[in-house]
C-alpha cells in the first residue's frame, strides 16, 4: 500500500494506472484524511504537487541542485518539473538533479516502512564516524549500497591507513631542527614524489568532476600515501 501511494519507480502500476506515465494532480478524499474543496470535489494534492509547491514557495522559479533517491527520478521528479515549469512559465526549474542509490540490507531497500533500518546513532556505537564516512566514499553515490559488516570493517581499516600516514607526517614535522639540518635541495626521489603528487591532484579533480567518483578518489589517495 505504501509503495502504491508513493508513485515512485517502485510503485505497482497494475491496479489503478492505465499507463506508467499517469500521475495524480488531485486525489479524492479518503476516510480520516485532511481534505479541501475543489472543482473536482473534496480531496488533497497528489504528492508530486506537494513537493513542487513547497520547493517553489521557498526557492521560487529556479533551484541549482535537487536531490532524492534513484526511485524518484521518474515519475516524481519528472512531474515536479512539468508542474513547476508550467506554474512559473520558466524553461528550466532545476539545473542539476542528484539521485542517490538505495542503502540495502539483506537485498532489500532500507526504509522505515519496511522496518529494516539502522539509525546513525546505533551504527556509531560500533563504527567510528570517519569509518562511516569512508564506507560511503568507497562507493558510488548513485549506485545501490549493501550494508555489510565486512565492508564496514574494510572501511575502518582504510581509515587507520590514512590516520597512520598523517601521524607519521606529524611526527616528522615536529622534529624541525633535524629537518633544517638536512639537505634542502631536491634529489630524484623528491622530484618523483612531487610529480606523483601533481598527477594525483589531477586524478582527484577529474574524478570529482566525473559524477563525484569518490571511489576513484580514495584509490588515488591510497596509491599516493603508499608511495
């Protein structure tokens, strides 16, 4: 019932819709629901127009970034565009859409309606905040992500790798007297490291420009600190 009400791409269209492209601008009143009078009888707006109305009221006839789950790409966001561009008589209501992949547990989308969700508070009792961040950065944001203990442990190990690297850098930086007594000219090792650093900066920038490819960013940084 919740999926049918949702009108996202997970919706079952087999019962009421004649076409997958159909959507409701106005829904007839149901028992114990709030309703308003209209030329079509008492009812309430369909949820597409609810989102369009709220966003338009706050952000007006244009917004830069609109995000949501991948299942909202069609028909929900497509209908928001149609409604809002008709309302504001504008050519482009949203500049960019970002659609996030779903977080899955045991093959099912994590959701409150399915009661198979894990709160951030409970997750942080087992894993660190940085480990949690690394878990997401190691995956593409617009692809499904499986919540798995093994993957989270790998993320925690990667965090430790970076923490160890930065701790070593801090330790070397504290001994300034010894560092200043060392030769300051660059040899082949320093020149090679500088070249690798510059190449990594380019790789990171290109990856982030390519649909926020954080997986490639993490791989490039791991290779850099490994060298």
